[in-house]
């Protein structure tokens, strides 16, 4: 099993081919079909790509990712391939261009093996809202893998590819990473181009990698980061060499005491986190508790703003231009109404309606304007903490993965994001790394957050914690 890119490169050095490595993954995908992680496997394309990369390796012209087999979350576009955001409304739609991140991976000779199941339009915390059915956790198939990038997390944990890409709007990379024992990185907002990512909430969304070690995350970030002329929100700040990982000197860590003292935090996760804190202190690092009195308002703020943005972004899916169109509709208005009613799932419709409500003339100031003000307060407080500390650390999630269909209360589902939304509201980079295994046999993670564009330091800290 090729869990890391280092293992792939070693196999290539010892005589394996990219084609044989791809064949191995194709076999594993077939063996783990019950996970429902892949919506489509690009068998012919990926084998053709593999042969081309093998020829380049032989000629000595291969890129730095030659042999890396990548799975894409089904909201990232790949030219001449289907993309649906796991929604009926985009059933049968084929992209006419590739996302910038995809093109950059291909340019370095990575091969794309398929598209991965996710919560519909990336709206969910369990990967149970997909039109194509729920994804199962590779560790224990009775449990969810987290969401919305559950297919990306579960496929990687099961060894179905070397690296996967997901998107993170409120924790959709980090929470599934914690639930599956993988590494999940959400970059600084604007560090990675969003061009070719089907939008959910444009001021929050970020593409990032799932990997089995920090080294692979750094390597992928080197390739996909940087300014993009097709994305006006991408940063022009130069990209550092993230693979030059070095964790030196004594660091200052802030622990949000409001999170650690929260009643809903699993006692075993709290104990493991506290043990990690004590280990850092023993090494001479400064670890101090700080107050962050906005924990209770972060999730409501997040849902007011993201649903508003979703209401706007998803208005383009109308049953006329592309994707699903109701067969029973008569006339223009009925086509719009019935296509959207039949094409969107319950959770997506719930968020569109919530967003339309908070953007209405009557309630705009009461909800949307107020939420934007609270977002600024959260950003300012986060910046204030990181002006005095190198990192903020806290558990990635309050619990381990839960059983499929066990969380039916929407508020409880939304609260799954309670520790992760801060990084999205403030735009900071954050990473989840495995922190242990619960007595129930399921993994959990520790989350590290850093100042804007401090991915290099973040990755170094993550690798240090993983070694402990």
C-alpha cells in the first residue's frame, strides 16, 4: 500500500511504474466500493496519463509530482470530466476547463484518478447530504467520515490514492481529517486559487490537501499555492518553499480556554489534548490559556453569512443553462421552480432559503449586517492573539466520528464546526493532525492555527506534533 509520496517514489526507484501504481490503486478502489468515496473513477484517462508520465520519467523530464495519484472532491473542475458538487442539479454536467489547482498538479505530472463524493454543494458535516448517498468512514464503515469533504478523507484513509484535494468553508477539510486520522490543511484565504471551485460561500471557501503526512501536504502546497490571474481574491504574496520544514527555537502557544472547558468536549479528547500541552511545556515552549469569549457566536455568525453567500452563488443553477431540468415543468417560471425544487436536496434548500431570508430588505441589517460586524470582531480578536503567540492550538472536533444517521438535529450538526469555523471567519491557515485513538477505536485530531500566510511555520509545527 502506498500511503505517502515517499513510498511511491521508493517504488519507482526500485523498478515499479506509475502505471503499476495506478493499477494498485484501481484494485483498492474496487475492493473498498462500499465506502462510496468515489463517484467516478477515470480509469482510461488515468492509465493513459500514467503511461505518459512513465515515458517522461524514462526520458528524465518528469515533474516533481511524477507518480502522485490524486483524487478530486466533486466540486473541483477538471476539463472534459464531469463535476456535480454531489448534486442532482448538476447531473451530467461536464466541465469545459480545469481548476487552477488541477492544472498546476497536472503540470507537475500528478495523475488524477477520479472524483470524490462530498456533501451536496459542500453543505454538511457528515457527508450524508450527497445526492449519491453517504460516504462511510474507512476506519469503521458504520460511522460517518465527516464533511463536507468526506469522500476525500475516507479515500485517503483507505489508501485509494496518494493525496486528495478538498475544500474548507467552515471546517470541511479539518473535521473529516480528524475523523479519519489523516492530515488536513486549510490554507490562508487567498493563498490557493479558487478558480474552478464550485462556489458555496466565496469569502470563506479554500481548497486544500488531505495527506497521510505533513511532508506531502507541504509538497502539494508548493505546487498549488500562489497568485492566479483568474482569481482576483488570490494573493500576490510570494510562495515560500513549504518543504523546507524546520521547527526550531521555543514557541508560544495560545490555548482557547473557552474551548477546552466546554461541556460538550469528549473527556478522552480533552485528556489527550492536555497531555500534548504538558509535553510542549516540558520541551520549554510557552503554552498559555487565553480567553476567546466569542465561541458561542461563531457558528451562528458563520451560518448567517455563508447561507447569504450560498443564496447568491446558487442562483445560477436554474434548470435552464445547464444541469438538471424538470421534465414536468411547463413555461419559464415553472421550469425554474420545479427544476430547483427537484434538483436541490433538503439541506441545500434549507440554506438557500435561510440566506435569502437574511438578505431580504426587512432583515438585512438585523442579521447580515450584524453578522459581518461580529465577523470583524472575531478577526480582530484572532489577530490580537496571534500578535502575541506563534500558534493557537485546540482540539479539531469535540468528539470522534458519530454513527451514520445518528445526528438528526440540524443545530447539533451545525455545532460540529464549533472549533473549526474561527479560521474561516478570520481567514487564517489551520491544520488538523492525528492526535490519538479514542477507546471507541476511532481517531481524533489536534488543530493548529497560525497568522495569515504562515503556512510554512504551521506545517513545521504540525510535523513536530505528529512526531511526539
